[in-house]
C-alpha cells in the first residue's frame, strides 16, 4: 500500500505533467514542420507545372503576333502560393 501512495505524491505528479507537456510540444512542432515541408514541396511542383504551361502559351502567342518573334528571357519568381513570370521580348 505504501508503494501505491508513493506513485501519487505531488512531486511525481508535477514531474510527469512537465514531461508530458514537453512531449506534446515536441510532437506539435515536429508535425508543423512536416506539414510545412510537404506543403512547400507541393507548392513548388504546382508552380513549376503552371510555369511551363504559361511559357508555352506565351511562346505561341509571341510567335503568332510578332513576325520571327521569340522570348529572349523568362524569369519565374516563386512565393508561398504565388508565382510571377517576367518575360522580355527582343526588339526586331
């Protein structure tokens, strides 16, 4: 019976609560980092796909509208859920 009472003294309970809080914080932080990494990778894949598609559309549009026209430089800027494309056309 004495051993049973030792398990529930206040000092052990406080130590167990601190340990549990620390484990919970580590779990939340690790899950957040994993979700952020997976989201960033998926965002990069989606932006790259639409960037190639946009470049192809712009290239076709330039070839149809400008005689012997081409895109001299195309820069893609990726952000979080944002993509911006800067295109330069040469003067002929």
